[in-house]
C-alpha cells in the first residue's frame, strides 16, 4: 500500500477520540454560555454566588424570580443581570421552564443552571461548559457527594445523605448510568439537550429535575459529572423532611415510568417528543 492510499483511508474514517464535535471546529466557533438562576428569596445570597463565577466564564446571566417576597429583583437588577419576574409563584420546575426558554431564545450553546443560594461552588461553571464544548458529554451534573465524610462534614443532614445514596444507586441501575449524585442543583446542558427533551411537559415542582434526567437518558444523551462542593446554611436549604419524602416517592414513580416506557409496556407523555 502506498502512503497516498493510507492518507485517503485516514481521511475517510472519522477522527479518533471521544468528541463527536470536531475539536478544531468548536475551538474556532463562537460558543455562547448562559448561566440561569432559578431564584426564590435569594436577595441575601445572590451577590456571593455571582462573585465566585470566574470572569469571562459566561456571556450572560439570566435570573428568573419566582415572585419572591424579598428584594431579589432589585438586587439582581442592580448587579446587572437579565431579570425576569413571574407575576405569581409557579414552583421550582416552572421557574426552570422560564429559565431554559429564555436561554434558548438568547442563543445559548450551553446553559448552566446554578442556584442563587450560594450553596454550589460557582467557580466550576467554566469546567462544566468546557466538558460540553469538547464533546465529552451533553449534560454535566455537579456531584455534591465525593465521599460520605466530606458530605456530612459539609453539613448535609444525615437523612438527606442516606436518602440520596439509596435513590442515586437505584437511578443509576434503572437508567444505566454511573453518576455520583442524581439530585444536585448544579447542571449544565448542551443546547441540543434543551431542544430535544420535552421538558415543557414536566411538573412545575421539584420532580422536574428527575424527569429531566430520565428524559435525557431516554433520548440518548450522554450524562457525566464533576465534584462540586456545597455549603449548608439556613438560606441555602429550605426543603424539609416532608417535601423531601414526597420528592423521593415521585422519583421512584419516574423510574417506574422510564422502565415501562423502555420496555414498550406503556407510553408516558414526558417521553413523547
Ligand atoms: N420557584 C420556587 N423555587 C423554590 C421554592 N423553594 C425553593 N426554591 C428554589 O429551589 C432551589 C432549591 O431549594 P433549596 O431550598 O435550596 O433546596 P436544598 O438546597 O436542596 O435543600 C433554590 O434555588 C430555591 O431558590 C419555591 O417555593 N418556588
Ligand atoms: Mg439550596
């Protein structure tokens, strides 16, 4: 074989490596990163959350205020964010629906969701965006649980830790994944994920998050995670035992829906495009 025919064969075959997007193409293409913040009474923690975002890491920050009773809107406006205000409280899922609609309308290539309650380490935003830009994954989850000792020392209540471990293990098995934490509030998405997943059909409540992950797996997107240390303090965590229990039971229901849908035994709206 001459070296010429080897070159021709190499040109025909796809480039090696994990990326589906050619790295050279994405390196030159403009790549718009938008951070979205679903906010509810976040006035006292917003500025701290923003301060930790590395400069130049995001092109725009959209804050959606879900009819807070504090002055979240005034603080966010003063800090120069793009602010959208709900006239009535729609819930955490409803808030995210507005966040993603706005981010897509504004041309985001990657959307990073971060809570404005200063719970998640916002310094990792560019790392999550870069993993998506490189083509390694389509959706990045921030895992709050690197080790048990670290999670508990960081202030995660023991009952939350135990519930999280049980649910995450079960979800990994059902969805065929290997994520460290299925219930984190730090998430980054490739635009195509938001364009494909029918998240508008999801709940307006907290279970929106679990539905979204099950849908992402169902539609064939690649999920990955990075360690994101969290802080626990009064303003950063308001979900009580009762609400968490309801959320846990609904998570099991979403897993059941996923299995029935995958096995063609039933059809659920949230898995219909
Ligand atoms: N829209 C809306 N968001 C809420 C509500 N309660 C909490 N959130 C938001 O949901 C996110 C998670 O709530 P949080 O109390 O921090 O939960 P935890 O950290 O998991 O205990 C935060 O960004 C809150 O701003 C609510 O009633 N409505
Ligand atoms: Mg929180």
